[in-house]
């Protein structure tokens, strides 16, 4: 176990797990320094470091990312399951160069050959990675920590075979130079009446998101807090539109406050020090999403026992009911994917799923697709018209529900990769055979029709079919009250 110096506190689960893996899997003579900022005189802004590792053969500036699932990318951009992000090595290399500069200038006995490398660490278990980037060697997964930092590091570097051994005395001098300059990372915001204790990993989205709780109203339990920052350079004529975008999530949620399938909206708070920052506080429905379920090893439908089949159909019924209920209020989500469907773990919950993240939702008619949304909907769950043209309506959700339910029932994604949407008819002719019977295929033919005019106009129309597939798991449950009960 390595020596761990916690300058600051990890702000999300990925950092906690990544730090734990580095500390536990590196030798005892290695040093792990976590979560700090360096205020460098030659730079206008501070540099934030997730981790710095001081090993036997080098110093490493480590970026920890909580990404999972399929990752593809090149030297500029990476494509994740929910969108595109900047290649994390770009910023990591900037930090590594700045770190080497300050250590080389101030550390007694620093050898010229001693390098500081940028490293990206992905601690998740479920990863499928395909990169066209020579820096992939410095992408360290949970099972490759010892190999990268200990075994391979002693043999060669990117600059050639010559390596420099860092003895214990030099390690201590590096620590003596670095730690006094480091201040704890202060990435968690101060939100009126709330204690914020964790940031979620949402790179590439137009907001930051945190987990916290109300300092007085503890009965609410944990809440989600989205932090929206308006562009300070935006023209006054466009500022109202930006504020409207920020308020949209709250507006949409308020229209469905009595819907048990929707994560509740609590309040909108403007930052005390910066009027261009808003916080939208909503219910924290669960720690588990449909994405977590999809990432598990699941059996194909024809290999499942009767209980597992019924469970899948029951969950499909509730997901469909949830979206149908939003359409009844005139609300279209427009960004349905496994990460916004929360699976309730509390047995006392009225419903087994809740839908969240209405940032791109619309009420009524609409004919615009933002660039951000266009990027997101390409990831395998968005309807074709969401990125081929601007005009669309609530039937984009119908398509997304079809894609979600197909993966839920068959344990197979509809599109891999998402851009296979361009070959929709060809791929669907093959994929539809994974459904258990002809009746299912006819239903999904309409849910996933390339032309929205062929899709179901009202998702309520398929609820009886899903109920029949689920059998007694739906019919025998206690009906809910009001509009959201089982019919």
C-alpha cells in the first residue's frame, strides 16, 4: 500500500475509487498525493490535480475519470455513451508540463532525465475502449496499475530506454517542494440552505451536478443540485434566452409535480455571489440507473427463466407508462437514454422507476435542435430526425422508448455504434429477430419506424400489450391511484 497524502477531499465516487485503487495497489515506497490546486506565478489560473503519484521511475500527473461502457476516440475527442468530450490527455499533459517545470526548478538534485508523465486513470469495471491515439499507453485501467507504474516504468520511457531511479531521499524532497504549494481543491459550491458533498462525473454537459441535502429539511433525503453558469460575455439581447434555458428544467418538472414517475422539483436558487449562476434542486431518486442494469452481464431473452422475463416486461411497462404520462401533459423529454431512467431501490416506492434530466425538454410545439442536444442524441437512443433535421415532435420520445425497451428485453443495444442509424432498415431487419415473437416485432416495427408518421402517436396504446407480456407481474400488483395507476 502506497503512502497517501490527502491535501484535499475527493469530490465524487470516481475519484474516491480511483484514489483507493492507486493507494492500495502501488508499493509502500510510492507516494500518492490527492486533490489539490497549484497557483503558479507564470499562469493566470490555478491547476487542479486529481492525483500526483511519485514512483520509483517517474512522477505522474493523474486525471481520474468515472466513465464506463464503450469509449472511442482520437487525439482530439472521445465519444462516450452519452456524448463527446475533449480528449482528457490534452489538459493532463498541460498539467504534467507545469508540474515538471516547478519541480525541476525547485527540487534539489532533480535529474534532467527525470520525466513527469500525464496519465488518465479509469477505475470503472465495465469498459470497452478503442482509441486512435499513441498516448493510449498512458491510459491506466483498474487492473493495469501495477504494470504501468511499477513494471513497465522500470524498463523504458516514451523518450527512450534510459530511466532514472528516484530514491527515497529524492521522493521526500519532491514532497517537500510540492505539498507546501498545494491547496485543497475547492470544487464544491456554496448553495443557500444546502450542504453539498459530492460532484458527479458529467463532462460534456451544459451544467455541473452535485449531490447534497437540505441543512434543515432532512426528510427530503439526498438531492441533486445542477449548477448552470451563464456566459458572462453573452450579448444582453441573448441573456433572456439563456436564462429561459436554465429555468426550463424547473418549469417542466413543475408541470408534473403530482406524477410519481418524475423526480420532484424542489427549488431554484440564484448564487449569492454571482448572478449568472443558478442552482436547480431536484429529488435524488436513486443511485441506480437503467445504464447500470445494461452494463451488467445479462442473458439473452431466450436464455432467461420465466421470472427474469416477467421482470423485464414489468420494467418495460413502467418506463413506457412514465413517458406516456409526460406526453399527456404536453411535455417531450427529447433526451431519453439509460442514464436518465432511475431504478428505485426502496420497496415502499410507489413506482419502480423515475425519469429525470429534463434539460432539453419542451412543452408544446418546437422546431429547433441545439448543437449540444444533436451530439447527445447520436449515441444510439435518439430518433433520426433529431440530428438529420430540426422539425420534430413528441414521437422522438416514442423512438427512444423503443430503443430503450429493445435493449432492456433482448440485452442487446439497438445500434453499435450509434452512427449505424444511417443503416437503420438493414440493421433493424437483423435486430428484430432477437425479439421473442412476431407480435413483439410488429410493435417494435412501429416504435422504431424511421418515418415518425409510422410511429405510435400515443404510447398508452402499447401498454396493454406490455401488460400481457408481463402477465401476472403487472395484473396482480396493487393498482396505483389517480392517472398513474395500472389499467
